């Protein structure tokens, strides 16, 4: 009886060859034996749902999403979020076709090479669905949003001190998304009873973080595919609040004039100087908003980035004039806001200022409160 021909044992062959106990040439994705027999070929150790999830979190390179074994299940929720980003979320974030194209095409392309950006994109899409999707799935979308946001933050943190020409576009988009996410996740819609400025300070510091990235990388961003995002606020919109913005400008001008009037040379304390500078920045941005046919909220979103950071300390300490300025900033956001992630924030800032002031608000705060009521 002829002896069986020996061969080198295959340790990494496909599941089908191992089951049939024949040698596998380990050619992927389909070995030669399975190819000849026209049967399915799968190798052990390929991606599973768990390895896919952690692969996004651990890798900074492109991820192969093509499964190779029977146990793999498509991440249907993430695919739903990515589809929702393209067909719905993008349209709610910008009001200009060129910028919309950036968010729909360039940003997802960048996200394939930068997992922290992909997670941030999916987080914002999930949060949008939790606000406007089916009520019965709200908890699921919110949970997905928080999970993706946390992963995104943990992946991005080591890169924030190392902005390069290779990662600046992804970091810029990420920073913009994190600000939007924070407004939507920590605002009045989530906690209507919140009256502490901690949420305000958090998003203000995030806005300053965006400005820091732009400051480090502006030449690279201006030369790349994200440059249209730098122009947010310069596009026209359908509805105009210019007349209301002019009235607000006059009110803030009065605050500024009063600060100047009561200041005396040699007796000017540092707190008053910080507030005066902050009000001046406020007026500069309002002037820009009035100069645009239909002012967009992103113009006023720059204010927390350009003020002296000491103003935030005064705000936390309930400095009366700092609270008045915050309330007027809330009116500015309420006049110009039409984005879901800013919904209610104007009233939230005014109400926070009123609460921190106490039971007897001054005429400036009373005006801000009435302006919000008229707008709503």
C-alpha cells in the first residue's frame, strides 16, 4: 500500500482546508484550493466586531474594514451615523454649498486617516439624531454620541501639542466638531435647570482651543481643503436680524461708554480694563455682523476666543459687569442662532447671568431678558 505523501504542515491555513485536512497555500483573500473548488474561503484571526472597534481606537492609520470570517457583523449603527452625516447633519451645520462640500467629502476622507476625527464626526451625527431622530431611539443615539466623543478626545489629546502640516486639517475639523458637540451636549436642552457658569466656561475654553489650533496652522489650513471652514460667518443666509443686531450694538456701546466714563487716569483697576477690552472685542464682532447681509452665529462665536482669559475668571466670580456682558452676548447668539446645536443657548446665557446676579437685576439685564422673550 503506497504511503501518504508528506508535506509541510500549514499553521495559518484557511478554515476550510483545516476542516478537510489538506495543505493550504495560505494565499489571501482566497487560497488556491478554495478557488479551484469555488467555495468560500476564510482565515482565522481576521477582524471581528470587537477588534474593529478597538482598532479604530488604537490605530492612527487607515483601517481595512473588509471582514474575512463568519463571525463578523457589520457595525450597522456606525454605518447609519455615517449615512446620516452625509444626508442630514451636514446641511444643519453650514449654509454655503462650498463649505457643505468640505464637510461631506473632504472631512470624511481625512477621517479615514485620522480615527479621532472619524469618532468626532460620528459623535456629532449621533447627537443630531438624538435631538431630531425617533424618540424611541434617543437613548441609543445619545449613548453612541458620548462613546464616540470620549474615544475621539482620548485619541486626539496626545496630538494637541504637536500640530503639523499632516494633521492640522483633521485637528481643525475635530476642534470645530467638539465645540458644536459641547454646545449641544451641555446646553439647556440637556439640563434646563442648570444655572452655574461651568458649562459656559467649558465651551468658551473649547472655542479658545479651536482658535489656538488655527493660530498655529493657519497657513497650512488656508492652503488645504479645509480653507472654506475659516470663512464661516461670511456667507449670506435667508433671514436677516440686522436691525436687531444694530439695537444690540447700541446697547453694548452704552455699556462701553459707561466703563470709559467712570474710569479715571491712575485709578483704573485691572478688572475694569479686562472688561473694557472684552466689550470692545464684542463691539468689533457686532460691527462685522452688521456689515454682513445676514449675520451668521459663527461671527459671534469668535468672541470667547479673542477676549482676555481673565474675563472668564471674573465671570466665575460673579462680577456684576461681567454678568451684564454675558447676558448681552446671549442676546447676540439668540438673534443669530439657527443651528440645532446652539438652540436655547442665548436664553441660557441670559438666565445664567440673571440667576448669578440675584433677585434685583439692573436695567441692562432686564433689557436682555425682554429681548430674549420677544425673540422667542
